[in-house]
C-alpha cells in the first residue's frame, strides 16, 4: 500500500529457523488480500490467522522432529505480531516468544509507555554497545527492565524498555519495548 496505489494480490509470510551457524527456511505461507481471495474464490484469512494456524499445527506437522523439546523453541516476533492470540498459540505448544511490543500494549496494568514512565518501574541504566569496529560504531542506550510482569491476555513476561542516544545530540530516540515469555531470560 502506498500513498497513491494499493496492489490487490498476495504476499508471502516466510518462516525460518535460526541456528548459531545458519538460517534455514522451513515454510512459506501465502497470504491473499480480501479482493484477490474473493475474485479467485479462495477462503480469506488474515495474516495473523495464518500464522496462528501454522503455530497451532506445528507439533503435528512433521516440520520439526517429534523428539524436539518445544520449551527450547523461541519465536522471534516483530511488533506486527504483537498479538495476544499468536503469543497464546506459542505458549500453548509449550514454546516461548521474544518480540517487540507496541507502546499501547497493556503490561503491568498500564500501557507500556506509561508503565515504564512511572517511578516505581526503576531508573534507566546507560549501556554502550559496539555495532562494528572503531569508536564511531559505539551506540549508547538507556535501558529499564521489568521482570515477571503481567502481559494482558498472555500471562507473566519479562520486559525491557530502551532508547538510543542520538549522535551529537542530548535527545534520545523513541522508546522501544521488548517482551519475552521465557522468565529465565532476564533483561539485566
């Protein structure tokens, strides 16, 4: 979709496994727009419904070995998949997720941006990360963590709020929120 046009058709949702050595593509889901599905008499499903269905069917699909301990699976989700029913489907197969959360997502009884703004959420800590070689490739972040807080509609999670200091400026970038259902993975 652009400012002037919308293309009716399809796109692909790619699912892959990331190991310490390589990226292995394991499935590709076809997503059809409502218009395309209607024109070609294909049952319409939203992108989120397709992903949820794939996750739910994963244990019976023979895509992964039956001996696999699903507790060791960690689904990486961008903020487009910050959806309760997808996250619940992951937990229902005894796997975990790590993903970006939207600023309006309810955690600890408040929207993420309000939760991390309250004084009881603690103070931001400054950290520096190397993103390449040389001094100019160091980035400074302010980070605040919350362990074992409630994510509405999902359950207990660990959360991290971060903001990056802009180069040659005292201002910080917009806050980003990460959530993880595996309570053994800590933000600090």
